[in-house]
């Protein structure tokens, strides 16, 4: 059935942390033989590079300085000299100055800083350009927080995944544990609540359900169940004879 789905669609999956975006996006990409684009890893890569340049930010685990992250001259200097490289696949690899930082970018402190940095227009425009370049020929599944609302508003199929806060925290804790990051679930939930607040209240590209997106509550569903729901929607849209948007 997947062979009848066009090879060049742009599929976006947005939603908050712990909603199941990453795992589901990987499975959908695998089924369709598409490229999986983890946009969150791109923001985390910039955030990690920022802590290399300004190590004092790394110690502020609960609150990240808004003064530093909004200084345009500081961010211009960082982005102009940034040597980040991404290898997209089932597991996104991120390299800074040639060194693999794929594990380091998953630390909770980097997640919070990534959320703060994402509120800056320079950072977003820098990464939007990279994301659109990756996806210009289609055949991709992007997951993030604004892939269907800002990066590719005319994507062929758009989803928004959500789940209740307790289940999201549990999933995020499991994900971090599997990747070797030791953190208690209470801290995970608190960090998640802070990031939700940052993402929803920011002026620039806030976390919203994109226009035309299919909303899916993943609470109580396992990965295969969510994948099945999304894949049925993709097939339905494909076989309905709709003209694909460009």
C-alpha cells in the first residue's frame, strides 16, 4: 500500500515534548522510505554550541538568561561562525566542529536553552533555511513544534500529536533513560511544563495546532496504534484524489 503513496510528499508532525512525535515520525518515514528530519535536534545543536561559547549558561539549569539569548550581536557572531552538520536518518547525528554531539544535545539543560533560543528571530531564520533546503524536494517527514505552521505551511499532510501531561512526562523520562541520561521524573515534568509555557507564549512561531492539521491525542495508545492512525490518514488523503500543494 505504501508503494502507491507518492515518493515526494512533505509530511509534518508537530506537538509538545513527550507526545510521541519522534518515534512515530521515524516509523512513518521508515514505512514510506522517506527521510526523517528531527528539527528539535537542530535547535539543540545551536543551543549546545551556545553553551560552548558561553559556558556560564550551562550552569543555570532551571532558568536560562533571556538577556544573553536575545542579544543580536552575540547571536550573529555565533551563527556566522557556526560549524554544525546534521546527518538525518533513524537516529539524527549532530556534529559541531567535526565532533559528534548527538548524545550531549539530549540533556535537559540543553532542551531548556533550545526553547529559549528558539524565541529569537535570527536563530529561527537560520534553521528555517536549513530545514526548507532539506525538504525542498519532498520525500520527508519532519517533526517539531512549527513544521506545519511556519516551516512548511503548505505541507501535503500535517499532524499535531498531543497527550496528557503525566503520560508525556513518563515517555520523556523513558526516552532520556534509554539514551543514558539520568534524571528523575519529577524534574522531567517540571522542565516539560517550563518548555510548554515558553513554546506556547513566545511571540515568534508559538506552538499551535497548524491550520489544516489532523489532531491526534496519543494518550493510551502505543506506538503502533498511533502509526496506524497517521498512516490511514496519509493513505486517505493520497487516494482521495486531492491535488498536492506545492
